[in-house]
């Protein structure tokens, strides 16, 4: 993996040029200034780092995401269909050799978990996520939402921090990532329908769920709703 800071007008993947767009917080009504746009030249993944300022606390965002992951992981641990593992090594080994009808779950929330690296140094933990493997496919529950806009004949990549997005990757190999073959970000930031997703390609999907709990909800209920919806997403593709 080679992460670079984008200083040019666009990145060509296949026959499409992608340009960096905007960074938002929780929804597209709250636009925030960008410090760096980091691009992975091997895997075609984007990451947007906000500028350090008094109105946006990056440590607080990392804390919010970490706490959400802990809460959702607790829900998975109580599900008979799931097995939560403690290491990435265990995830791949068990998913390869154990019961194929179990959804294996891994969430790295330790000091090194979800580290975005630049020049080989970790620079952010805001991009933590939960990984699941089921029947030879990899699924990811992300807490940032990427989406594309058409602009001047190119595709503009945008990101919303503290927003839910799911990935399905058609292989569970260790080095498999969502954008390895081509960039899969959806053409909308809005909630999507499962029926429109192809069954034979990597996909990103926006559920109709909020990162934050509703005013009348308890945090545990919000986490259970997200966990159940993610499992429904995985099971939807079971025989597709």
C-alpha cells in the first residue's frame, strides 16, 4: 500500500478520472475544511483529514466512533449467528477453517486499530470499521460515508464523517479491499435500496440509519438497530 497526498487535479482509475471533493460532518449540511486528501495508489481508497480547529475535535470523533464500535460489537457477541474474534489473524483463520454458516466479526479498537498511515506513520484513527466474513465474502461496517458527484465530466469523491456505510467485497482474502479493482463509491450520499445493487461485484451501500441515536432512543437500542441492519445486509446476498 502506498498512501500519497493528492496534489494533482485527478486520479485515473480505468477510464474514469476522480477528483477530490468535499468533506462533511454527519450530513452534507455541515461542510468542513480539509487539511489533506490521502490516496492509496494500490487500493484506490480515499481518506479526507479535516483541518485542526476549535469547532471540530478529531479526537472526539475518534472517541465517538470507538464507543459506537464497542456498543455494536457487544450486540454481535449476543447473536447466535455471529462469532466475535479478537485478532485479524483469528478472523481469517476461523473464517477459512470453521463453520461456514457463522458470520465472523472483528473490530480493532486498540491503539493501532483503524490507523490511517502517511509516510509509514499513523496520522488518524477516525476511519475505524468493523469487518465481517461470511461464506467467502468480506463485509465492512464503516462509520464514514463516501459518495461521488459528476463534475466537469469527472467523478468527484466526497466524504461524510460519522455516517454509516456498508461494503461487500466478493472475496475474503486478507488483502482484499472495496476499491481494489475499481472505485465502488455510490453516486449518492442518500439511503439506497438493496435491490439496485449488483450481486457479482464489490459494492458500497448507504443504509437509512443515523450514526447518532434518535432523541427517544437509548444508545444500546441504536447500536442494536445498526447491528441488525448490517446482518440483514450480509444475509441478503447469501444466495446471490
